[in-house]
């Protein structure tokens, strides 16, 4: 697998509606992982193709990283 690099930049969500949407989805997903209380909402997002996959950040112990289908 070819290695590629990318950069990350902080954007204040109040100035960017796309970041606001990402924040909502990230918070929902995080809450689901911690409470298992949002299965219905997560299923709806997947069924409607709003949530198409997950990006897994690499860790020091895990290879490879990338986008996976839910």
C-alpha cells in the first residue's frame, strides 16, 4: 500500500456549516459508542446513505488505516 500524507487544520464550526454537520455526526457517533443509545439514529443515517463509511485513523499498533464501509 502506498503511503500518503495529509494535514489537519482546526476550523471554528461557527464559521462553517459543513464543520457544524461534521460536529453533529461526530458527537452522535461518539455518544453511540459510549452509550449504545443511538442505534436507531445511526441505522437511519446508514439506510439513507448519509453515513456511508468510517475513516479509521492509524494507531501505532494497527495497520493499515483508511475508509471502511459501515
